[in-house]
C-alpha cells in the first residue's frame, strides 16, 4: 500500500541484528518499548476488531437462521437454507453479474483515463498546480451529490445531457443505458484517485532512462509500454486492487441514480433491499457473507498476482 | 520538456489541461447552476440559468430535516475524525518506531479492513445496534466511521512518520526523557502536518459516507445530510425538490472545495504516500 519502497528498505536495514537472535534477555528499555507499543496500538486494534470481526461472525450466525423482522417469533435455526435460497435465486445472480460488469468496465476505463491523467499531471508544462487542484474535486466530492448531478443531467427535459438525446428517450429507465450512466458516474468520481496513485508510480521512473531510450530511438509508445509501465507495476497493481474492491461495493451511485430498478441493482443494493424492504435478516446476512467471500476471493487473486510485492507481505519488511 | 519549450507545445498543453479542468468541473457547475435556477426555469434543461435566485438556499434552511441533518453530519464527522486521528496517530507511531509483538498482525488487520465490503456489516450492525441501543444515535455511526477511517489514518500517518528526523527523539531520550515524553514533546510537533493531512482525508471519508448513514439511522436524531438529501421531497408537498436538492448538494460540497483549494499539496501527498481510499 505504501508506495515508497525507499523508506521501507531503510527501515529494514536500521533494525539492529540483536533482535533477530531473540535469545538475549530483553533489557528494561526494550521491555518498556514493547509495552508502549502494545498500549499505543491497543485502542486501534480493539475498535477495528470489535466493529468488523464480531459483526461478521454474528452475520454468519444470523445467516444460518430463519429471521424475518416481521415475524420475529418464528426465528429458528435453518442450516444452509438461506444460502440455498440466495444462490438459487435469479436476483442474486443478476445482481452479481451487474456488479461484475460495472466493476470490470469502470476499472478498465479508469485505468486508461487515470494513466492518461497521471501522464498529463506529471509532464504538463503549464498549469500544473491548477490541474492537480481541480482533479481533487471529483475525488473529494460527496458521491451522493455527484450522483444527483448525473441524475438531473440525464433526466428528460431537465438535464443538459438528456437534451442532446433524441426526444422521448429516458436513459435512466433502460437497463443498458442506466448501467452506462452508473459506470460514467463511477469513472468520473474515481479516475482522479487512480491517477494520483499512478502518478506516484510515475515519479519513480527515472527521467535519464527515458532520455537514454529516446536517444536510442524509442518512440513515445515504446517508452510507455517497454519502460514506464513495467517500472510502474507495483503502483499499478495497488491502484487496481483498491479500485476493484471499491467498485465491487458500488452502492451510493446506484441508490441515487436508479434505486436498482430495471435490473441495475448491485449485490450491495440487493443486501440493502433485503434488509430494509424485505426485512429479512437471515437472507440479508447470507448475502452479506457471500459478498464478503467474493471480495476475499478477488483480494486473494490480486495478491497471487502481486507475488512478493503484495501489500500483505510488506509489513515483514517494515518491522 | 525544457523551459524553452516552443510556444505551440505550450498551447497544446493548455488545451489538454483545459479538457481535464472541464472534465472535473462540469458536473459540479451543473449542480451549482441548478441550485440558482428559479422554480419555473429549473426544468428548462439549460446549462446556465436564465434567471437567478437564492430562494433554493433560503428554502432548505426552513426544512427541519435538513438543518438537523447538517448538524448531525458536522458533529459526527468532526468527532469521528478527532478520535480516529488520535488513535491512528498512536498506532502509526508504534508501527513506524517501536519494536513490539503483534505489529505485523495490526498492519494486516488494517489492510483487511481497508478491503472490507461495508455492506457485509450492515445487516449484523443493524441488529446489534438495535439490541444495545446504539441504533439511530451519533455513537452508532461514529463507531463504524472510526473503524473504516483507521486503516487510512494508520497508513498515511506511518508514511509521514518515517520521514521525521528521529535523531531528535534520541537526543530527547539522552536528555532523560521517557519514550512517552519523547513522543509528546518532540514527535507530536514534528508530526503535526502529517496529522493535519490525515485529518482532512478522514473528514472527507466520514462526510462522504452514505451506506452506514442510510442503514443505521432512522430519524432526525442522527440522520446525516447525505441521507437527508436523498429523501428530500421538496419544501412543501407541491414544490419540486430539484432546487432544494441542488442547493443542499452545493452546501455539502463547500467544505470539500475549501480543503482542495487550500490544502491541495497536502492531500496529494497524503493520498500518494500511503493512502488506501478516502
């Protein structure tokens, strides 16, 4: 996750070899340091575990029960039947497919646009500060606010974008066009974040190397694909991992733009609707657990791709 | 790319930058434009208002739901930010500087939470918070906000902390300061810029949240502004809500614009040095 490997290497080399042996009895100072370290970390660790680990375990337990908030008296153990109900339902697979489409398409577009934007911000000779300031607005703006802007823009008669379409078309009510608008809203909002992460990777590519390649006759495209992209690989993987997991959770934009109608709901939307429209905690929890598993699988896939540069393995070097 | 770049190159870059700026600003300017349109021109589809009015802004402050939601949003975001930054600073200092067992586990847990699908917590948290009386209260939202802000805070801060000249801390310890004193009187002032940057990122995260707010609140007691906007039906039952929504949306954007204008460099540094997601 941290992109400056220089500091990492420095931290590793700083470590005195005495620790490694571990046999030497700890001095008073060392013991005090360990105690202080544990005390300083305790509040963060306790809150993070209490608010995530306990509820997710509780969700697993809830998902094994029949638990409808409208009929609380009929609460009983139901085994895996909630999972059976979800996995055999067309709604789940539809939402899953929509989520995957939104995730893949938006992350792909964001990567290309983000890379272009990163190159612009890195290389531009005019207005660098202004550009960098302005692109932070989509990053910082409240997602619900941006979603309303897109919703009004595409509403027939009211919106400047809808005005460009032929009369009588209502893009937010068609499945394909509505999904395209959801993807547009996602891409607009998160491309700057992708670009900033990629720009950090871009800064690690030495200019001398690019100049040498240019002297040797490498064109701009060759320099990009043969030098810049390979050297940026760690930054690219980090950016893709976080954006993919984030896109998979898509909720705010869909809630505002379509409420998930006309087959545009994501898995997050489905989980929310099951809880607050169907009042079914058992099924809702089963959906929660399935989403958790899906996200874990995506993360594992990426970490396999990362290999040694996985963020999870980084702390080993940071000790 | 030298200083003597030819004029046409400058023009080229200007055009590219202009495209980027328009890309970022058009959706924002559109919602601003809507917020200034009068009730009878709001549906004309014009990008620039034909007639201007402040009445949308005057109206939203008469909606009790919105004023209370704005109060809730500000209070909850500030409290969550302060707590997350304090706790995160302690943990990040320990991670960056101290040797203790379980450090690796803490970094791993933060990473997992940064990737955690928040919707998975909504059903269980809804049930737990109803059982313990946290549902529809400020702490009921502050707790999940702190939790999901902590990985961001810890990573950003530990990246900043690695840049601090630590000889000063050693010097303080040699002068007889305990590790805690060294932390308080030497490191905290040096770390203040990083802490401030982290606070901005965490505040933006809390300010932005919609999923937890819409799931874990139900009344004006704790409903935040993002939820209030999504439920606007207009100042009266006959009024079109578009103008009110647009005006409220612009108000929610003002703090973000202020942060971006004044702290652009810090935000970029914070995001690229170790941020996960804002």
